[in-house]
């Protein structure tokens, strides 16, 4: 059931239009492994990634997996970063240091520097958007 919900959310959040662009319009994130697999396929396909809305949590791994030259952002693009977590026995989130370190280590240098300037990855979500994002990634044309 959990995989079905993830797949439904992923299909609703992302689409591949006829131009072969991979479009991210609204993704709350999900399981790190699922996003790594998906972005490996996108990277291998040669598709350009168009970010046209929120890309939070594990969605941000697109910045690690797809070459910067194939990612563009619109005015609506927002990346939301936070520490990786997993649920405890009662379903409450517990920060997962190993996964957080892995994610942080995969981000491009400019993104890692920005995250460090904002206080690092923790339970609080930090948002990369606007001028700061446009200074790192090309605008979609």
C-alpha cells in the first residue's frame, strides 16, 4: 500500500511531457532510495529536468544525480532541504545521521555551501529559491 501511495504521489508530482523534459511541479519527497533510482533513470535518459514548483526532501537529490547543465528552474521552483529521518516504533520521526551525511555529501559544492550557511541539515526545512537558486541553476527558457 505504501509503495502504491508513493507511486501515485510521484505520478501526480512529476510528468514527462512530449518534449522529453522531466518536469517537477510539486514533490513533497519520499524514500531516498526510490528517488535515487528514479533520478538514475532520468540521468541515463539524457532528459532535461525542469523544476517548476516545490521539490522537497528526497526530491532534492535531483541536484546530486542529474548534471547541472541539464537542470533548469522557473520562478516557481523551490527546493526544501532537511535532515533525513525514519519513523520510530510509534511512527514519530527520528533523524537518521548516516542518511543525512550521505545526502549532504552528494549535493553539488554550491548547494552544500548554501546549506552550511543556513545552519546545516536538521529537522527544520530550509528553502532554496529566488535569486539564490537562480545564481546556481539556469533559468528555463
